[in-house]
DNA sequence: AAACCTTGAAGAAGCGCTTCTGCATCGGAT
DNA sequence: ATCCGATGCAGAAGCGCTTCTTCAAGGTTT
C-alpha cells in the first residue's frame, strides 16, 4: 500500500480512501490511485483490513442437530436450498458465507465472524451459546426452543401450516391421522406437535404420536411408522415432520402391504426432490427454504451494520403441495366422512 | 490480552509466549497464565495473530475443471475421499482446509491462505496462475499439464497403471481395446493416452480413442461409447478414463444389446461406489485418493513451514481391481488369444 | 475585507497480537 | 571471588491496514 501511495504521489490515507470509496476525494484522484494500484497488481491484505476495521465480512451458517454423527448435511434438500440462497444473498451484500456444523468448530480454530445464522437451533444449542458469549450477532432460522424471542429469527408458520396439512388430510378422507415426529428439540417440531394436538382437541379425536429417534433418516421413519401400523387402531393417515421420515413411512406401508393412498395417506413436512420422485409421490408442506435463507441474511446484514431491523421475527408462509400420496379417496371410507 | 497480562501480573509478551508454548518460561508460569486466561474466557484474535505472524493456518483445496458449470464436486468419489483425508491431515498439522472451486474465488474476497492444493490442474489453470502470482506455496494433485515439474506434486503412476489395466483386459480375452477418454486437459488423461498409445504400438494393434466432451458425466461416456460400438470394427473392450464415463459406457452397451463382460469388457479409471454397485460391477484402476490427499497436505505443510521437502514429486501406486465387468471369457473368443 | 465554509489531502494513532532484543538474576565453573 | 552461560521475563517495534483529526487552500457570504 505504501508503494502504491508513493507511485501515485499521495499518502496511504488517500490510497485507502480512494480504493474504498471513502473520504472526500475528487473522482480524478480516485481513478488515478486505482490505475496505479492495479498496474502494480496491488492486493490489499484482508487480514490487516480486518484488524483495522474490526470487520471480517464473513458470516457463518451453522446447522444444529441433536445428533451430529448421523447427520448428512447434503442429504436434506431443505438445507441445500437454504444454503444456496443464503450464499447468494450474502455475496450481494458483500459478505462471504461460511458453512459450518456446530460441532465442527470445536477442533479447528474458528474463522473470525461478523455474524452467524443458526439453522434450527436445538434446545441449549452450543453454537448459539458460543455466539452469544462472543457477542456475535445471530439470526436463527427457526426459533431458539429455549427462549422464544431471545434472538432475531426467520421462521415458517409451522403452526398454521400443520393445521392446513391436517385439514388437507381430513378432506382427503382421513379419520385417524397419526403424527410421526422427530424429537421435540427444534422449534418447528414443537410447533407441529402443539398444532397437531390442538387440532385433535378441536376435532375431538385422540392424538397419536410416534417419535422417531435422533437420527432423522428413512430408517427412523420406517421404525416409527411400523409401530403405528402394526398396532391396534391403525391410523389411516400419517403426517411426518420431515421428508425423510415420510419416505420411511412410505416404505413401512409398502412392507405391511398397505396401499398408498388407498389404505394410508402420507404427507411430510418439507418438500424435497426425493419426495417428489418417490412412488407414490409424497404430499408435502413446502417451507420455501430459499426465502428463509434470503431473509435471514438480510436481517443479519442489517444487524451487523447497525442498521435498524424492521422485523425481528419474520414469518415465511408454508404451502401444502398435494401429491399422489394423499389423493382423495373415492371408496367407502372416504364417503363415510360426510 | 492486556487484561490477562495484568490479571496474571506479567507482561503481554509472557502471555503470548505462555499461550503459544514459546519463549523460555518455566511450566509454572505457563500454567498460571493459562489458568487466568481461561478464567477470563480469553479468546485470542485470530486476525491480529495472523497479521502479526504473517501466517493464517489456512490451506485451500481447489478443484480445477475445464468446465465448471457442469461439474458436481460431490458427484465424484475421488474428490470426496481426497478431501476427507486432506482435511484430517491438515487438522493434524494445525491447519484448516478450505474448499474452493477455482471459479468460486473470483467473486468473493478470497480468504487469506498459507498454501494451496490444486487438484488436477488444467492446462493454463487460472487458480494455479493466481497462486503463483501471489507467491502462495502450491502442491498439485496430479501434475501441471503445462510445465511438467514446475510445482510440487503428488500423483498416481498413471502410465504404469494404464498399462497394467490394458494387460488385465488382454488377459481377460480382449483383442481390440478402445479408449474412452476425457479431453486431454489433465495430466492423468495425457498420461493415460500416451500409455495407451505406447501399449498399442508395442502390441502392434491400432489404437482407437473416442473423446468425451468436457462434461465428464455418464451421458458423455454413453455418447462416446455409442459411437465406438455402432461403428465398424467394434471393440471388444473399453477402458474409460473416469468412473462416470465407464458407467456411461456400460449403459451404452446395454442399449445396444451387448452383454458385459461376454461381448464387451469394461474398465474405468478411478474406483467408486457407483462402479462397485453397478450391474455388472465395474473393474477399476484404484487411485487411492486418500493417500494423495494426505501426502499433498504433508508436503504443503513442509513447504509452508520452510521445512525441507524430501520428494518434490511423490508417486502413489495404482491398483487394478478386477470385477464382474472384465471377468475372463471362457468362450471361443477368449481362447483365440492363445 | 473579514469571517466562514467547503474541498482535498496528509499525519498519526491505533487494531491485538508476535517476536526480536535487552536486561536482570542466579547457579555453577574456574 | 570472578566470570560466564542459562534462565525468566519485559520493552518495543512492527504486521498492513482504517479512521480520526488536522490543516491548508480556495471559494462564499455579508
């Protein structure tokens, strides 16, 4: 930088201002400095810049899961979409988005951050706690299950979405809708559970919930559904709180010789390619993860730059996507509803 | 840090030395400082540390491809394995391994690096050029096609491996072995091509090469093989320079009603899960990407730390893994060889 | 013509560390 | 008793930027 200053016949201050568009300099000076700078192939030191400015222009996107080992980030469409849109939005705002798993940070020296997005924080989330300790601005995608409105958040309207999905199932002829749920460690699962129970109370039916283990895989859904389907009072519809669980439910139905949707309706939370391509294709509550990612980054950028944040808790609408797995029944059981 | 120094009743120098295991300090002082430091929850600023030391402890792993858009990093077993082992080795040496695609760097401000591994550099690789310009130490996995021994490298013995594979095919009864090759922009492809041609000359047979386009997918292999198989003088064995190409060859054979291995032997460069699980399972030249990744990181670490590098050009052995797709023929054609 | 504002740019003080150098003190060796 | 090499630690100079402050020169206003 000093060399550029000398070559341009100005001070380092002027070089800095010219290159960063700050200060009160006429355009001619700026252009001159810029010309010299890239003639010399000057590359500013990001490290020095960060130290001096106190900003790193890095944001983290961390995914929290109760059980890290069994979790494959890329296996869930939701995260991939959220991540993609967040990365793009971050770039637009001049930030780099760094991916990390909440467990991964422990080993490596964490990169210096200006802010972080925590996706689906769990109860007593370690990453969340660490960010707060370091006073790093955080936006959560989904809410902190511990302290509802403690942090800025972007979330889906899971309660409303769940009810709409249950209504959809009922309309399709379901009379006993069971819930296959992950462990209630994420806010979205808590929301879904409560909405389900409230819905059941209002409809005056008994809720039936089967919990999958911490590994939210097809196998977990398969196991949870097998229990439900082989027991007494077999449900005629199952709503699963994750697409992969729903896929597992579908497999369980197949194993038990149940036809979908004729003997069992199946729907899942969160749309995914796998669900779309499954046979039968699965009805899903679409969450619009791209929108979540974008809004989270925008909010975080405002936070980091000390700009006012319009809405500390943004809600993104969900949408029921009806597919073959909940096609309206034409037989006797469907008619009995009316 | 100043606070820690005051709380411990020592100078900042001593704090720095104690925490980093440098200087001439008795263990008691070190322990004392450390105790105080984490009582105060002191976290050193990585940025300041980097600026002062001139080191970032970051290494990059960049994958070069001639055509970025059509390339899915995670779709190739080879890269995933290489990356995993490299990450672990890097961590052992106290470095973070940052993944990047050579094109991705252009937009974002690149993270400051101590060194970089360029996987399969292409001809006039932009990432390689940029690292050299910035005088960042580089180790290539595969060699720079432009200037053979310009940079430190870790590579497979592709020439020897290709010959062994061709021998294997010949022993299995092949008489006309064709090559399905990617574009010769990577050293490994150039190596394979040359070895193939040399082998043909020695065996006094005419070489037959079909080039796939820049997208090294199953579709590309399918197209390249379809040409070969529908033309005159149909080959009775095909060696493809990438597992995904080989999978495409297999599909092409199936389409044309050719049985593998009875009518056509198929082998591919680079072992992969997909090839193992294909039907028939594909014979492959295993490249041991884990070893490549490890050795590359070790070499790079030595380079970065100004330690002497024992071998500037490491070679990792390849191994023919015979599978169903090249099972020895028992019929007449196999016997004709002798 | 005096007082004031604007414009263009330089000076200098850090940001929070590392590291080189210096300087006591103390225990042996002579 | 003297000298010398360890040993234990502090001072201070940066690393390469940003940014706050200052300041001169020129242009306006009354």
